[in-house]
């Protein structure tokens, strides 16, 4: 998305590229919640001669399950009694579901088929 702003000091119009706020929020959420286990998995793989150990896949799957179940439960419990919330843009959640399923299938394929 582009935004045009007139700059009176320079007497010209400047065009800025603006991120979609949903994409920015999801990117920050993904980096913040998944960075520790990804780093742990990378360190384990590098220390094992690029062979997967028990810690890497378990950490990622466990963290994803925690994010899905516990964080979602806390978000639901944080809504006061008698109030409701609605999701405005369901397309973001559809994309998240599709890529999550792909990521789990890829992980299963890598651990069960490719890894020795």
C-alpha cells in the first residue's frame, strides 16, 4: 500500500510504502514467539553434524502446541464476562491455518522420511 504526503518544506509530494498492519503484527508475533526454539534447534543441528536430535523437533512441536492451546485459552479468558469479540478479517486466519498445516506436514516429512 502506498501513501502520498505533501512536504511543504521541500515543496514536493513524497510517496511512502506502508506495510499492511496485519502482516506486520503477524510477523512480529511469529518472530517473538518462535525465535527461541528455532535458535535451539539450529544449535542442536549444528552441534550434531547436521543430524536431527531429539530436542529440535520436540521443541518446535511442543512450543507450537503451547502457543495454540495455552495462549489461546488465556486470550479467551481475558475477555470480561458478558462481552464478546469478533474477528474482522478471517482471511488472515485462513492463511495462518494453511501455512501451519503445511509446516507440520513438512516437519513430519523431514523427521520421518528424510532424516536417517
